[in-house]
C-alpha cells in the first residue's frame, strides 16, 4: 500500500453459512481490482454473524475458510487489509456511540431486520435490531469513500450516510460520507430454485445456491435443474422470466459476455445448451479459485499471520477515527 493518501474502500461479509456465487459476483469479484486505486479494507464481520445463533466451532472454521477464499479470489494481503471485525475493538466502541445518534424509527424501516426477525422468531435480539448501526461504525471508522456491496445492502448504506451527516452537522466534519458501489451486473443473484428471492449463504435448500466450493459436477447438476419456464426464449425479463434472467446475469457476470450477445447466441434453441454454457462459465470462473483455496486452507500459520497483520493495520486507522469521535463528544482523552 502506498504512503500517499488514497481514497478508502471498505466492505465485509458475515462468516456464516457458505460463500455463494452471489457473494462473489455481488461483492468479492468487484473488490479485487480496487486496490489499484484505493486503500482497501475487507473484513469478516463476526460480530454481525452472532446476531443469529452460531455454533462456535463452525464460526471459527468459517472465518478461516472465508479468509482463504478471499485470498483465493485474488485479494492479495499485501495490497488489501484483510481482518476480522472482533479483532478491532473500535468497531464495538463506535457502534455504541452511533446507537445514540440513530433513531428507532430509522431501524424499524430496515427490511433486512424485518426479514431476519421473521426467520428467527425465537431470537429477535437487540443486536439484530441495531445491526445496521454496527455496520455504519464499520464503514465510518475507516473514513471509507466507497463501499462495494450487492444491491441488498443499499438501505444500510443510506442509513450510514444519514448517521454520518447527522453527526457531522452536530460536531463538524468527523466522518467521510460514503457512497455505495454496486455492480451493474451481478448485484442481485437470485436462487436457482426460487428465482424471485436472492441466493443466500444461509439457504436451507442445497440446490438453490451455487457455493464457491461446489465441485464442477455439482455446479452442472444444480444449473441443469435450475428453474426456468416452459418456453425456449432466452431474453432478459425479470418479471416474466426471472429464472432465465438470473441465469443470464450469472453468465454475463462470470464470462463478461453482454446480454445482447447471449440472446443472439442462445435464443430459441431450448434451455439445455444455454444452461450448459452457464455451467461452463461458472466452472471456469471457480476452478482457479478452488485450486488456490486448496493450497491455502491447510496453512493455518499463514492465515493467522494475515489476520494479525490485518488487525494491526485496521486498528491504526480505526483508532484514529475513534479518537476524533471521542474528542468531538467531550470524552477525556485516554
Ligand atoms: P452478507 O454477508 O449478507 O453478504 C456479503 C456481500 O455479498 C452480497 N450479496 C449478494 N450479492 C449479489 N447477489 C446475492 N444473492 C447476494 N447475497 C449477498 C451482499 O450485498 C454483500 O455485499 N451487512 C453485510 C455485511 C457488512 C458490511 C459491513 C458490508 C457488515 N459490515 C460494512 C459492507 C460494509 C452483510 O450481511 O453481508
């Protein structure tokens, strides 16, 4: 990372469930080229993950798995700060402060909270409710200018901007007001079996999601069974043909081919050839990631070293912002 100040990018993923092609196309893939022009911070948000009950052994395993996948996807730890949220205490500390600058009315409007509380009726905890405030803290601590995420995080980003502006109006320019960075294709990959709902890490139905560690056979099988419709028209129409539109997005985002070219090539030929092309593109995209992952995953010492280094670099930046916040609020300097 160079010494001249560059704009900052930050993003994160919850180390729960298994990483999906949606996480890759909506987020990680777009993070990789950014280190050429930004200082990049990418987290595993374990504090967010515990808003839903996690098995401790599985959570730990997932965090290492996801870190190895970050690197296997092309995030070089020498060019990106890779760290675990709980290793940087400033996240929880700023989240508390920002809780006092967030209205319950704002949190009541968050659709992710509504969805998650409907799914986990026996555990609608306060952490789940104030989840977006912790996310705002994540972003504002690093003075991030841009936050590369999938479409589902847009509402959280808007809240983050509102909190930052509110705080700045009261105390002066303490925070950079961040912008979402949402990819034109791949920002909302839908389920293969339920193409009207987003593909999710925590999906119960194994065949609904493509996971980054799925073998080529499994990828081909899942895509062959993907829900389309009874026609044979390949065209992009989210309302009338959500299954086909989703497969077109996957093909375009993994191969770089435009929608027009996909239509020219596959329209009117039945879905078999089209689905095979989607499967080939996904396999070609994931094979090098899986090969690199297999090299890295067993190297625990290396992964722990990456996290130690990442936590130190992240803390330096985060602590500086927290100090500015505490000064602005009138807390006695430590
Ligand atoms: P999470 O863990 O649910 O998802 C991680 C990233 O993957 C994107 N994504 C998708 N993109 C396209 N299609 C899909 N089906 C799909 N599913 C997920 C998400 O938009 C996200 O970019 N709250 C965040 C984590 C977070 C965060 C942050 C992100 C915590 N703090 C600070 C940015 C900045 C979340 O739950 O993501």
